[in-house]
């Protein structure tokens, strides 16, 4: 298909999207994977009433926890400390990395094995540690695959979902010298065999956290591969990294959230492993790490927290259902977003982490179809928040009263004027009447090319008479 | 960080506004307002006229305030909230009698029914008016089905149609149920499913020009599945989606075309086009 002339200036998001859309293999991989995930979720929630009640409960648990966030974090710290877990606070990713490096230096660590952690991706931990001569190996199979291929995760739950078995087989052949096979079980066995030894060689295990329980000082970690348990029990030191929003008040809160998380993410009634980490190895115990650390990272989360509406962003329990159901994500994949968190949740959280000006197109990368909000297990009104961020994008902040970092970076005097004219047109009945008159009478002059619209569609032509005119005539006659 | 000490409910804006089923009036009203919408006004006026005829056939007098224009949705979803609010204010002023407001487009009905209350959250008087109007706003298919309780008598030859429902109509107004129920009353019409039926057609208001390639890919997929469904006609209750889908079908030189539900229902039941 020949490409028509285009607007020359295409922003980064759109140009990455364009590349992704042109990759037929990538599109097949995503469509197939997302279709299957949607089916699995639907099957896991076969009772719609139960699902909706559970979602409401999940929302309430998260909202309640966030409404007491500072208190709960203090309670968490004191209970973790009492349990022998060392708590560290980091406002920025640099500080978080510094904390990890200090521990590594004190322990003279050379090798780190990682369970899956999106916060460590935020920190870019692998590269920071590598710069200090510490090898950091991913042990989650998906993360391991993309680390081998020097890529970033394309999905928060299934980081290598953009690759199919053939692509993984060729990667293993190339990077590991393994014989080519498309048998998924064999591929996984290869990975497991290599990783198994690495768990024993590692000085430090790093993991994320799914829920941090304030009342008991417990870190809850769910996983399906056993690598999380290995990473947090075999090395002598375990460092957990997490965002400050992951705290919940009570142990009983974890039960419904776990059910929502595993069913929404992969359609599983429960994950294969649920780890509840409450303390380091005690005297007389035969395994477990000697030291356990928790790094609590802010990285822009308190900015979202400060706004009653945007705070709902922090309800997220990282299930990925919003991306699985997003027609935009399904077509362009995670890498198009160019940031750690892709898809609808990425579009509403990333602006807080990196500044709205760094990702001004993320809130626009949605038709606001509402599929994400409909499936969110904790009822985050993602479409409303996307819309709100669009508003912050084009609103210049009052001096000293910015709602968020990078606010107003998409403000354009021209676009702003266009919308003012639009308002004038639709609030002045006489003006709108004139507009209708000319649009219908001069319909033959409608251009056949209308910017991006006509790249994929024919140009719409106004009707010969507007509804206003037809209705007036009709209603006058029938009176 | 200073957090409020009390529990703050998060229900200021909900993802699914119509979680509880709506109750409908027992009797048909004598009069209704029709809010035509800006897209119907200029691009699908016959759909608006067919809506009027369908309603009149039910013995209802239709009032069409001539000062109406647009619900404000394009500015609202683009983040120009202040401009959207002024356009919304101008519409609200037109529907002051206690008559139902019927809208032949689910997403515009959703603006009236859910989002005006967000726009005027800071203006108690206007908010009260917005709430009152929201309470009596109906999407056309919903109104025909649940308030008029229409009984449609199909007079057309056997045919197969695919129904496309706009996403906001589906999620904010449950229009897919209403559209299906109305089509199912037509004895000669077989409704055929199309692949990924509940997926967005890629219109999304200004989304289609801000993210043209993604929107183009979405409408390409949507029209492919509509063509593959075997339907001889596409029916939709939302003019925005129709403009997008018909535009793409036209570009593909496909014989298939989309028609507004109001026009389809009117023509199938003996009305003259």
C-alpha cells in the first residue's frame, strides 16, 4: 500500500506506534496473547455479581489504605523493624539505587539474582549495578528472555509477551548455544537449568512486593515459577524494593486483593507460590537470608497522592488487565510507550514518575473506550484520569500551584484559540445557524482530503439540509 | 505528606456510572425534547428525522429546541474543560420543562447523564439542574424500548445485520442491550455477530486525529470483521462511530455501509425514507 503524504512532524509516540503497527509478527503475537488473557479472565470471573462485589471491596480496601497512607507506612516500618527487617526510604530512584549499592558494597557482593520487580525497572537497577561491577541476573523466565535480548519489558506481568516461541528459540540458540526447539517446555527447562546454579552463586536476591501488610510487618509476594521464593531465600541477603503505595492495613485485606490480582492478571484462581516474608533467618533455622531489607520508593507517587482524584492511580495492584483489554495496547504493544509501565495504567502513572512533559502523548493514546476501567479490579476510573491528565497537559499552572510536574507542556496558543472559537460557535445559536447554512449549502466544496482522517477514510460530506432545518419544517407542518 | 485522617470515599467519578439498573416511568410521556447532537445535525440529519418519526408514531410530541448545538464532548475529552462547560451550560438552559430528553447517540447521552454533573460540581445551582436533566435523559433505543415499550412490526425482506455499539454508549448507557432487543423484534432481521464485537472502532473523538495510525489500524480491523460477518448492513446507534466506519468502508470501496439504528428501524417498519 502506498503511503499518502503526511504531516511531517510526528511525535515520538506516534512514530513508535507506526513502527509497531507495521510489524505483522508483533501484532499477531499481541493480539493472540491478549485475546487469550481476556478469555481466561472472563472464565475466572464467571459470576458477574461476585466479581462486581469483589471489585468494590478491592476498591474500598485500597482507598482506605491510601487515606491513611502516612500512618500505615509508619506502622509498617515499626512492625518490620520489630521483625528484624531493615527499612529504607527513598524519595528518588537514585536514592533507592544508592541504598542497594551500599548494601552490596558492605556485603562485597558480585552477583545479584532478581525475582520479578517493576520497581527495580523504574530504578534501572540492572544497569546501575552493572556500572558498579555487579552482575544482576533476572530469574523470572520472561525477564530472563528479554535481558538476554537486551530489551525492556513490554507488559508488567508478562515481560516477554511480544515474543513467540520461535523467537525465543532463536534467541536461546544465538545467546546460549542451545539446540533450536520450539517446544515451550524444553525452552523453559533450559532457562531453569541455567538459572538454578545462579541462585546458589548469588550474594543478594532482589524481589518486588505485591502487598506490604502494616499490622503484621509482612511482605507478600506472588509468583508462578518459584524463582521468587528462590531469590528471597537462597542468597544470604534479600532486598525487597517497592512503591510506597503497596501498603495495606490488615492481613485479612490481602485475601480479596489476591483473588482479584490473580484472576484479573492470568485468570488463575491462585498463583503457584504465595510468599509471606516476615523476618530474616532465625537462630536454629536451616534456610532463609541472614538479612532482609525493604526499600520504599516514592518516585513521584506522593504527587499523585496529594490530589484526591489522581490519588486513585495508586489503587493499582499491577495485574495488567487494563493492558490486556486495551485496543490501543493490543495493537502497538508495550515498547511503543517507551517507559516502564505501558498501557492504560502506564499512561496514568508514568506522568507522576517522570513528569507529564516527558510523556505528553501518553494520556492521548486512548480512544477513551472504557475497557480498562471496566476490568480494573480495584475500580480505578482510568478513562476519567486519562481525561484529567489531558486537561493538565493543556492547562498552564498558576505560579506556585502546579498540580503536577510537567503540567501545561502541551499548551498551544493556537489550539487553545481553536477551542475558544469552537465554544463561541456552539454557544451562539445565530452563529451556529450561519455555520450550518454555509456547511450544507456549500457542501460540494468540502475538501476530499482532511488531514489524518482521510489517510484511512473517505471524507465526510455534510448533508444538504441540517437536522435543525428539517426538524423545524417538519414540526411546523405537523402543528 | 499530610494525609486526611478520615476515610475519603473515591466515588467522585466512577468507572461504571450505571451499576444499578435504571427504573423507567410507567407511562409514556406526552412530550419529549430531542437533542439531535452536532454530528447527526450535519452528517446524519435523516437519522434525527427518523427518530422524530418513530417517536411521533408512538403518539409522542417531539420538541426540538432550535438553539441546541453540541453536548460539549469533543472539548471535554480533549481536556478543554472550561470550553466544554460553557457549551454544556448553553444546552442545559434549553431543557427546562420536566420532559424527557431523548438523544439519538449514546456517547452524547452519556455526557448529559454522567459528565455534566462533573462539569458543574462546583456550581450548586447548575449542578442541581444538571442532575435533574440527567435523571430524565435517555438514549433513543433505550427510550423506545423501556419507556415507549415499542412493538415493532417488520415489513422488510429477510436480511442480516451487524450491530456496532459505541463504547461509551455500551459502558455508560448499556445501549448494546437496547439495540439488540429492538433488532430482535424485527422478524425478518437476523443479527449476526462480528469478531471482537465489543472492541472500539477507533473513532474516539479527537483520538482519531491525534493518533491517526492507531485509529486507522483499529477501524481497519473493525471494518474487516464487519465485512467478514456476512452482514449486508451495519447498524449503529452512534453517529460518531458511523462516520468513522462508513468513512473507512468508503475508502475500501466496500459495498457494505452503516446506517443509524433509527433510520433502519423506521424503514423496516413501513416508514418512508
